[in-house]
């Protein structure tokens, strides 16, 4: 059975094309950023956020090893004309300060950096604030995928908060979906929102 991350990529792959703009809200080890960069190509733009410089450094190294160029972005993207991967070492709640264009696909792989500092992790309130802002940037037909983990302290509360948020999105404007393992209660869940 596919892992939730693989499933998330499949759902995003269906709506991402060469030249699109995509966002990774939690760059971490860089695997989701790499996936988005490969789908959107050299003409596309990928904005990858992480609050930890160690994660941004890991993402940068992974991309470099795979032959993908990335640059650090320290302020608003106004005036950006080129494609590329833009690494943002900042809180994803500030997404609107960096991204002002329509986004076709976004991913948030929540929790902490595997092998990193487990005290730096996403939380229910900050995650909801960033997801709200990300949805406001989605283009019609665009999708946002969220992978929420229930195996750590604040995980169940965060997963519950994100599930409720997706449940309450108006069906006239959003299609939402939840994927969960029925016989493994501690497995991560995947939530998808698609803008009608
Ligand atoms: C599970 S990891 C992401 C995995 C990653 N997408 C990958 O492909 O390897 C979660 C990341 O979220 C980051 N994070 C936690 N809170 C954040 C925040 N408020 N803004 C941005 N990043 C945050 C952590 O630093 C951590 O690197």
C-alpha cells in the first residue's frame, strides 16, 4: 500500500504542469520540494518554507545533488520573473509576504524534521493560519495536500484541527478528502483540498 506522502504526490501530480507555481510549506529534508520542482520544471516556481535553517540547508543539498538550482528568498517575490526553487527560511504563516501569485499545488508535511530537533514542530494554530492563507492563493483546480502525524505529543490535536478545518470548507468552493488507514490508528492521515 502506498505511503501517504506517495499518495499526496499522486494527487498533486494530476494538477501540476510544467511552468506552474507550487509551494512546499515544510521543506524539511527537501523531498517534497524536489518532487514539486521536478513537476513544474525550470520555468515553474517552487517556494519552499522551513523555520529551521538546518532543514533549508538539507533541502538545498538534496536539490544540488539532484541537479536542481535553488536560491534563498529573503523578502517579497514582487518582480520575480524567472522560474526556479526559492528557499524561504521563515515561518510558513508568513506565506503571503513571500508569495503573491496563484499557486497550483501546495503540500504541508507536518510534524518535526526526521533526525533533527524534535522540539521544533508544527502546531495546530500556526498550521491552520498558514493553511488558510495558502488556500487563498490556490488557483481554480489547484490542490493542497496535508500529511498529519498522530504519533507525537501535539499530533492528534493538530490532525483533528486540520480535519475539522477541511470538513467545514464550503462544498460550493472546495472539494475535500481524507485518506486514513482503517486498521492502523497511529498511521498519518492525508487531507486534500481542491479549489472548484
Ligand atoms: C516532517 S518535516 C517535513 C518533511 C519534508 N517535506 C520532506 O520532504 O522531507 C516538518 C518540517 O516542518 C518544519 N516546520 C515546523 N514549524 C514550521 C513553521 N511554523 N514554518 C515553517 N516550517 C515549519 C520543521 O522545521 C520540519 O523541518
